[in-house]
C-alpha cells in the first residue's frame, strides 16, 4: 500500500488493516520458526505496511486534535 492509498482510508479502516497485518505477521513468524517460509520477504513488506499505516493514523489523530 502506498501512502496516498492509506490516506484515503478512514481511521476505522486503518485500525482494521493494522489488526489484519499484525495477525498475519504473527502467523508467519510462528510458522517461520517451525518450517521455511515460501516468501520470507513478506515479513518485511508487512512490517513496512504496518509502519505506514501507523504513521498515517498518527497524522490523522494529530490533525483531528488541533
């Protein structure tokens, strides 16, 4: 997801997406401990998407707080 795509989402949608990605990251990390992952770079993509989502969510809350 790009920053522009994320900024179009509502705060509730961003929260939901964060929860989905955190759950997927947990599952991949758990599975990666027991067997080789088919796409190990997926963890990096998830981590970066989470950072983008949290950054935009923080920006939105800062603007709303003004």
